[in-house]
C-alpha cells in the first residue's frame, strides 16, 4: 500500500532563505497576527541563534510559531 504524499508537511519542513521565509510567513497570515519584516526576522535570528544550527536556514515547522509568539508582544 502506497502512502499519500503529505504536501503540507513537506512545505512545512522545506528550508528557506530569510527572504523566502518572509514571503511564506506573511502569505495568508490572519490579520490578528503581526506581519514580519526583514529587520524583525534578523533581530529574531540574533536573539534565537540556537534555532539556526543549519547554516542559518529557516523552516515553517521550526520557526513560524516561534516568530509569531515573539512578534505578538511587540505589536501590542
């Protein structure tokens, strides 16, 4: 029996550059969440260097929720 590909999981685990992650992060983002910018993502990366062990690449599964949680207090 063949498994069906999980495209959402594949998309979530895909590695991104900072600019690509910014586009994917902000894509279809609910208005209830603050939008990211290059400057904010650079600040996040400097603050959370332990999350960037793989040559500084970004992924939705590892970084998106953490960025949302980190940005939210800044927007209030």
